C-alpha cells in the first residue's frame, strides 16, 4: 500500500483529501464495529460523519467550520442517545461518549495530516511523519522476533518485547534525525523530534490494542489479508501526525492553522 500512499501524498490537494477521507472513513467504521462487537452502541453514522467533516474543515482552513461541526455533533449525538435510551438502550451515556471519542480520535488526527500537507514544504513534513514510524516499526519487529525475550506489555500486546521496543526507539531517533536534516531541520531539533516520535508513536499502537483487547477482537477487520484492517495500519501514525505538525509549526515559526 505504500506506493498508493506515496502517490496521494505527492499529488496533494483534493487527490490527497479524497484518499485520506477513504482511509479515515474506513478506520472510523472499523472502530465503531469494534465497539458494537463489545456490546456498545455508538451512533455510527454520526461518528463517521464527524470524522469526515473534520477533514473537510481542514481542507478549508479559512472558514470557521471546526467549532460548529463539533458543536452540532455534540447536540445531535446526545439527542440520538436520549431517544435510544427511551427505546431500551442500556448504556446511552457511554455510547454517546464513544460516538464523540471515535470521531475526534480519527477525524482530528486526520485533519492535522491535511494541515501538515498544506504547510510550506508540506510534502517533506508528511514524509517526516510517516517514514520514521515505518522504519521504527520494522526495526522493532525484526529485532523483537529474533532476540526479544523480555515482555514489554504482556496484557496489551504479548508479542512486544523490550528488546524490540528499544530497537524501535533507536531507529526512530536516528531516522528522524537524518530525514529531518535532509529536509532542512537543524540536528538538535531533528533529534528532539526523533525522541518525541520514539516515545509516543508506540503508544498509538498500544492504544488500539487496548480497544481490541477490551472487546476481545484480534484485528480491527480483515480488509487487508495478513495485516488486519485500516485502523491496524495507521494506529501509530495517528500519534506521529500531531507531534510532527505542532513541532514543525513551532520550530519553524510557521503560522498555526486553526
């Protein structure tokens, strides 16, 4: 899938928007399906609608759309679950919270990727958010598979080891530093960004593992044979995107998009 992702990132604009909307829409659907499998009843159409609407608001940053979108979803989803409770729903407050959480989790993180791509030099910054994560994941997998003996998070992810985790940290710091310098960052800021990515992006994977463990599901779906679903493929990226976006904006003094 990397060539398709690379093409969409390179083209940018509406091509990038529609490709990302497809990915986020599918990931949101998988998230809500997980919750339904676990016995929860979030409002799937409203949650997916919130995710995609936040992407659209990022595509038109000059228009004040984000606050109205979130406000409308808060109100209509609450009405939805009030009616659901009257019809026999057992946990409407939890379902309401899940409706909002899923939409914000995927829609807001995805919207920041659009904003990152639209920054000056955006193509480079998107690659900086993606490549170190892929490199670190690969290093953690191969080192952990060959030498991993000490379990890192046995309850959330039994196959993860400290050996693989440390290899992933080192790969993330080194690759971010090298790529960041190539793209115009100074060595120290690039290394600092590498530390942030090394520490926080594995938590994106563990967060999704928490969702799946709680409802007793191994993969978010079977869409990609041998790899699970879309959400399984982007869980770490959902943490790297905001880190790179806000770091680049602050480090380079760029105008912070709303």
